[in-house]
C-alpha cells in the first residue's frame, strides 16, 4: 500500500515525530510506498536514504520563527500547506492509499483539513495529544496547575486563561480551534482514530462524533534488552521536563519528607526554583538515550508524578524495560503500565505525602529488587517493539482501506437506486 504520513516536522524533535518517522522507515522496509509530508525541516536524512518520498515545505514553527505575527497567521490557516498537500494527494488511488495524520498544530494548521476532505482518500488520525478536541492541546490549566474538565470552546472555556504563557495566546488558539471545527471540519473528518491509552480514549470520546472508531496502537519503545541490575539499588530518578505539570515540585517535596536524595534527569522552567528550594536535589541535566537507560538500570525506582493527562508516557515503559519499578501518579495513563504493588506503585496525583510513603517503602532493598525484577520480566514478556507497532498499525491500515472501500460501494449503490415516484 501507499502510506502518506502528515507531520509538522520532518525530523525527530520529540515523541510525535519519532513515532511517525520510525514507523515510516519500518513500513518502507516492509515494502510499502511511503510519503512524508511536513512543514518544518530539515528532513531526517534516513528518509531519503530508505527510498521515502519527502515533501518538506521549509516553514517555521513557533520556536524558529522570526516573525511572530506572520507565524500567528500560519498557525491559524497555513494556505501554503493546504495547497501543497492538495497537490500531493491529487490522483492517488483510494484503493491502496492511506493518509495518516500525526501532527498539525505546531506548523501545518487546520487548513490541511480542507485538502484531506477534498482528496477522498482513506484517512486516519493518531491522537498523540488533544489538539483535535482541545484548544490548548492538553485539557490542562497551566496558571492554576490543574486538569481542566471544561467543555472545549464553551463560554467557560473561552473565558478561562489556561495557556502556559498568556491569555492573548489562548485567544489565538481559540481562533485556530474555531477554524478547525467550523471551517476545516476536522473533528468530523476522521472516521478512524488511533489512541495510545485507555485514559486518552475516555477523555476524547465525548468530544468526537459517536460513529468514530478507535484503535489502540501502543507507541514503540526504543530500549535494548540488557541484563537487569545485579548490584544494590541506586537513586530514585525523575526523567523528563522539569516543570509543574510534570510534577517535578511534588517529587522534590516528597523526597525531602521521605529523607532521600531526589535525582533529576532533564531540564525545564522549574529547575532553578527547585535548585534553590531543595539544595539536596541532584540535577544531572539532559542525557542521551543510552545515558538515560544506563541510569534507569541502576536506579532504585523511577518517579513519574505528572499531574496532567499523559497519553502514553514512554519514560514509564523505558524504566520498566530497564528493570526499575515505577511510582506513578494516578492522573496519567502511565498507571496503565504499572501493576500497583507488583511492578511499582500508584499514588494520588499531587499528594506529596502519598508519594513520600511509597518512597519510604522502597528504601527496603529486597522490595526494590523484587519489584525491579517483576517490572523487567513483565515488560519483556510482551515488549513494545517497533515490529509489534508495525504489525498493529498495518492491521489498522488494512481495516481503514476496507472500510473506505465499503463506504464507497454503499455510496455508489445508493446513487444508482431508483428514486421513488411521487405519490
């Protein structure tokens, strides 16, 4: 088949792009034709080397633009992207082509919805985040540091400043979302939606058409199988963006109450404040993938204290694969990977005392070892490999094609049906 992958970035700049591009490379290796359509470059050199067609518009995103006003217009309605995507899709065979949208909110904009609809091709969307249904993409109030339960685009939503930077920026996102819903019709555009956790599906279901069909496809986890830790348990780690929504301050406070040393791997806006308030904390900064996995293999546990909806936090799965038990907030989908009391613990989101109690329990070396071995064995019994991901997404593509073909045949039959005579 021919798979057209629609992404904001043609290179790996985060989890979304990594999943899309790695899958594209895997699909090409399995003999499928693959096209990557993206706004922002430079393109990953592996794509062309693998024989993948790359259409990269060479545009900016919010992090690279030098003209904020021009980018605001692009973010709301990217005319260039709409025109180029329409040209790229024109003439493709709907019997063997699937257009798979992974990302649009950082550069492509809702304008692509018009082009997708006009193409008549089978469509699939992966819900890596929530931009298809929520203006700020996260169902999270950044200023109040809490999950948002408001109905997107309701009066209550419109009058609430939930943006991480400013209310004017929230209003820009509201305008974009209005274009998404009422001009591009994107919420009703995808009969098939890929989700990456049960929690995510529960959150989005009320905001999409009732006929939407959901398909659970786990993201692949890039961890090399290696022997589990043989020495004594080491530090308790936090890995990721050091920010309020990721729960970094909760970990620092819980570690202090438990009398242990918190170790942070990463960086972010809350780092300086936490360094000042918790001088006992160790800040290692960002490490490459191999360095992170090495730290996980020697860790006593990973703490994942996120206070917002996390679709499928890869860090949790990486830690389990490395043989580290995980203490995870019950507000995020990371809890779905952890068997409470066996491969780690759940704790009440935002509750530093509850987290501290679990940290204290895991000071027992024997318990930490048992949980680490259980985590390792259960992950590797059914690893989230790229091959497993390709098997599953390939099956979804086949279903999408069959469904689209069936819908086309039904439309033809209905068009050929005789019109009843007027009474």
